[in-house]
C-alpha cells in the first residue's frame, strides 16, 4: 500500500494524472475577478489590465519547496516584467496572513492573492493533480485574453521563463 501511495504522489507531482476539463485556453478572455492581496487590499483584474498585460500564476501552497522556488524566480525576474509593463500576480488558497509572511520572508515584490474558496482557480479551470492544486500560469494581454499558458507541477522555474518570453512577444 505504501508503494502505491508513493507512486500516486509521484504521478501527481509530474502531472501524469490531471483534470483539465473546463480550463481557460489560449484566445479566450478571462472574466474579471477580485481577491484580497497580502496587504488585505482588494485586487481587481480589470484594474491591473488597464495598466498592461498581466501574468497570473496559480500555485499550490506558500513556503513549500517548489512554490518558493517559483516565487523567488518570479522575484529575480521581476524587473524584466515591470520593464515590459506587465503585472505579476500569484494565487493560492492560502489566506492573507500566510501570503504576507511568505512575501516578507522571501522579499517578493509582486501581488499574492488569497483564493481561500478556490473560486478564481475554478473560474480559470485550473486542473488539480490528484489531491494537489495545480500549478498553471496564464499570460493575459491588456484585453484579458489568454495569449499563453503553461501547466507543470515539476518545472516551477519554467513558468517564469515561458511567461517572460510571451510578454516580450506582446
């Protein structure tokens, strides 16, 4: 039984079991949403899009190894995103307090949104990987249209590379 659980977890981590039914696809427009950020301010997608393209990345959990690596890679590339006029937004089901602690601990200069009820995750159709929330990144143009997406649980830093390449093409 222990071997089966280990195998299932391995499959989940590498995205071998996922449910992508209903996922927003390239060319589709994302509906507007609002959530609380790490400073307990209301973030509204439409307000961010009015300023330029937006990178929305969904991640499983604050301060876990893969999620920390991904967030710190976004942090290290943050100036390249801002120079291109893009806003970076991370979303997980962690609460505002957890996001604040995570942002301070790792000096994250971008917005983290608390989707405690997974409403926005469901809105985007972000697939689960077994029991874990999925890791998917969407690049939106100024109109809120998805111009690129990347889905990988195991390649956390590639989310940043893919996003930056897509932003540079806009």
